C-alpha cells in the first residue's frame, strides 16, 4: 500500500489538501499533534509542549493511526504528517529526542512504512491562528526549514508543493501518485 506523507509548516494548507483528497474518496490519516494539543487544552494544560510527555503522546497517537491504516494494504493512504515531523518539532522546541520517538523513527525508516517521496507543502505567506496553532509567520517559516532539514537528513525525497490555489496543489499531488484530479480540469 503506498503511504504518502504531506508535511510542511503549520498553516501551510496541508489539512485543506487532505480534506479535498478525503472528499474524493482517498484514505487519509489525521495529524496527531493538533489532536494531542486540543486534548491537553481541554484538560486545562495551557502549554502542553512544555510537558515532558508531549512528544511521546504525539508519537503514540501517530503510531496507532498508522497501524490502524496498515490493516488494509490495498489502497494508497495520505498521512497528514509523520514521526519525522515530530522529530522536527522536538528540534524546533529545543527538546531532546525521546526513546519512544527514536524507536518510532527507527521502525518507520527500517520498515519502509512511508514512501520516500514526501509532499512538502510550502508556506502560503500567512498563518491563520487556531487554538492549537499559536505560531506567527516568521516562526512558521523557521519551522518549515527545520522540517525540510529533518526529512532530507533522513533520506526522503521532497516533492515541492508550492504556495498557490488549493486546486493546483491537489492536482499536483494527484498527478504525482497517478490519480485523476478530484475535479474536472478547466
């Protein structure tokens, strides 16, 4: 089963791309970090990224979601982020790589869990804050560089998804994996 990762800076438009792919009938796996942050906020923790368990919570949810999708290996799947993104987050936050994160990176790399081609969704030039996304444009751009470095360091081939209209971005990804664009060409 081909498993493609979409990555990039917070607010770059990954989730919008994933929503279009999902509406077109493609299997998708949600990003884990946003859900971990949302739960922590609901539990009254204002800055969960300062908790020593934060990265491991993300890794655990990512792993569970990936393994859940692995039960059916017939269709391709799009992942909104991967453990490599969690590595980039650790580096960006200045936190050490936890044993759980190191083990998960080893598992996905040695097991070839994801395709080597990773769709790198570029920053759109603005960031819309959300409850979980509390990052400005300058920090988002810096975080984008950290993501890019992490994926390249681990030997992934980045497929550039430049800033632009959603249709063009989704069409680029669809063409790269051999799918028809999820809407008629104009």
